[in-house]
C-alpha cells in the first residue's frame, strides 16, 4: 500500500518554476482524537525525518554501502566531474563538488575549521538537523572568506565558548549532517578544489582544547529502515527511535502529545502486529490519506521557495517540509541558492532535441547572483547529462560568454554547432530535455519574486 514517489519521475515532470506555493498549516492541524487523522498528520511529520534517516544509514552506518563516508565525525570529499556516463544520481552538477559528514554530538561538540578563500572562490557548509532544518551555515555568504573555527553543539551541551572559536552553532538534535559544496570553475580547477576540501577540518572539542576525552556516549542499536518497505505502519517505530535523539521543542509539545495517542513516543517500542484490527485499519487509512496528500502537493510545486530553511522559516508547515524531502532533500535555503528551470518553450511545447532555441537575458536582467549562476541541460525522463562533441554540459557566468551589443546575453540551444560557439549549449539530436538554472547567492529580487527566468524561444522547429 505504500506510495513510493520517484524523485526522478517528479523532477522530470516539473514545468516552469514560478510563483511560490505554500501549504497552510491548517491542513495539518486538528483537535480530533480520531487515530486515522492523527496517523495522517504524523506520517506527514515523519516523512522527511525518515528519508533523512535513510541517508544517514547509508552514509554513516553501513560500511558496505557505496555512499559510506566512514562513520561519524569525519568528512568524505567528492571531486570528480560528472559526465553522461555517471548515472547514479539525477540532475548532477559540476558547479559545486560535495563534501559530506555526519556528526554525533551526544558526548561533546565538534569544531569545524575552514580555510581562508580568495574573492573568486565560493564554498558553503550547510548544517542539517534530524528534522531536516537548515539550522546553520558556514561559508562565504554567511560567515565570510576568512579562516575560522566554529563549534557545532547539540541541544544539551553547556560550556564556555573556547578561545579561537568564532561562533557556536546550536543544533536542536544530537545528530547533525554537514553538506559542503565547493565552487568549481572548470576541469583545470579540480586540483585547487581538492586542496581546499582537504582543509575542511573536524575535531572533537576535547581535541581542540587539549583536555581529557569525555565519557563516550552509549552505542545505539540503530533500526534498519528503507523507504521501499518502511512507509506503512513501520514508520512509527522508526520515528520513535529518531525522536529519542530529538528533544521535544516547546512549539511541538501539543503535537507530540497528540501523536502519543497512536504510539508515537520517543524511544518507545511499537509492534504493529499487536494492534486491534479496527485501530490498525484506521492507522493504515490515515497513512494512505497522507501519502495521497503528499503526492498532490508535490504535483503542484513550481518553485523551491518556502521549502527549505530553518524551523522559523518553515513556521510549522510540515507539509512543505515533506514536499521538500520528496522533490530534493537537502536543498539550500533561498538566501544561499535558488533553483529554477523549464522543460517548455515559449509556445508551451516540450523542449525537443533537433530543434533550435535561444534563451535571452535582456540588458540588466542577467541572473542576479552574487557568486555565480549556471544553466545545465538534462535529458528526459532520466534527468542525466547529454553527450555532445565538445563535452559541454552547462553554461555559466564563469565562462567567457559573449554579450549582445546592448549588454544582454543570448544563449544558443541546438544540436548543430553554430559559427560562434562561446554561448552554445549543445542539445540532444532527438528526445525531450529540460533546463535547470542555479543561482548561488541569489539577489533579493529573486527572493521577492521580482525576477524570473525568461522563456526559451523557438528559433526553428
């Protein structure tokens, strides 16, 4: 009965990303004691936390998984260029190679150290808690370009700020994910990016200050869980384990008391087989309604605005948080990056290989990004890079693009090479494709929706 939503299918079907779509908190609020309604609300609440748990299981708990980063409190860096031969993930980009780390903060904080970077280098380290909130950032847009040490602390840590630490970044949860992105200019820039990644450091607090180590936190018997089998009644025991590492926030006390009526209690066991038949059917019906609600909400998404951010930014909108986890978990807060794009031309028709198009930014209307922007082409429905004779998969503000006479910028989208190739983004010879525009350091006019990506114009069919 589980509805498993395919991120590949969803992203392939998204159209022009336009106005922000927010889902009212009232859709999730209720005073009913009906277990069906409570199960519906609880499933929406749990979905992003469980998808996050699934990522942690692969990256931090399972040494046999290809995604394994080496356990907790250490980085794994990725710095190879994606090509059409890499088909493990959808919508890959070569803008910002990743660095991943998972932190266990139960016994003590971790100190994150970053190097100084020049004015033309972008990097960001995004901190994500177990609720999937982007609770803090370290990077050129948030903390500047100087070197620095930042203490990442869990909810229970008490202590003075150590000398040399610029800021304490407080997580609501005991487990934190750090996702780093380092700006890559071109293939020749890879050695510089790799050297920079090696300077991202993690040290336990006792190592940083030179004190004796604390008593280790007890080992956790992590429950195996995956989205293929765990989104039915099995979501409840999995959520109970996750919540044992997430102290209840004051804003959620009433919600958690409500969830407790169907067995959702931090750290408590839950066996669906022991449920009375009527209760079991009510919970299953609520889960089905929640899955349908999420599917409907996902189908209406036209922008990432309002989907990613802090607890305060999301403002109790648990449906938006679930949608975010479905369409692209770990998206950046809009202050850091903005993603838009299209799969349609100015006539409302799907973009097709073999046709010629242009994308023109008028003078004064270039993508407003303080760091850089990039436009990447993907095939559909697979959302993979497209092979072409010049191995060019995106155009970027970091490229040597040729401006129009009036200061605008015209990008050429076609399969056959034009006489002047500096602004050419090769398209497939046939088949549908889509475009994704990424803005790093988006301007306020993007946040306020006063700037939109222009339409892709048909030049010849």
